[in-house]
C-alpha cells in the first residue's frame, strides 16, 4: 500500500511539473507584459502631469486637468510615441553618434556604469537573436579561478 502511495505522489509531481512547464512561459509572458503596461502608464502619468504643470505655469490661472474618455490610453501611448521618436532619431548617423557619446559618459559613472553595461549587453544579445543564430553551443569556462567552472 505504501509503495502505491509513493508511486501516486511521483506521478502527481510529474504532472504538476509538466503543467508548470507548459503554463510557466505563458504566465510569465502575461506577467511581464502587465509590468511593462503598468510602467508605461506610470511614465505617461508623470509626463502628462509635468506637461500640465508647465501649461499652468505659462498661463496665469490654474485650469482644470483634462478628463475625457481614453485619457488612460493617452497615458499609455505617450511613452510609446517617445520611444518611437527616439528610434527615428537614432536611425541616422548623427543620432548614433550622440548615443555613443552619452553611453561613453554613463559608463564612466560608478554603479550606474555597471548597470548600464549589463543592460546594454542583455539588449545587444536579444537584438542579435533576430538575425542568424549567434549562439551555437554551450560551454564550460574555467572562471574565476582554477577549478571553478561556469556555463557560457
């Protein structure tokens, strides 16, 4: 009887792991998209609030902030439009040169430079995946000291 219970738990755990393997990427993708959406809305809220305060300072009275159906979508869309504009600017040689100069300054800053370089490597690796396959195999590298190995 105890053998049968152990077998049942093994089968159930395999089914649970199979379900997690099947649903994990889907749930992770939905979660990541939700986080990106919330981040874009927060950035949009901040931008609209900043622009509204600027308009109020230009005028001598305090007008009521705009409220209309779809203002939340505007808050979501505004950061996307800014990213699109940045993409257009960086598509030409002058924009690329400016970005290289900014990157050179940022990489010299303590802590910020470390984070920037790590994120730049990550985005470069993800961007490089769209062409031909760059990563061909998995290797063990002897690093950081003799006898220690890391997957690369």
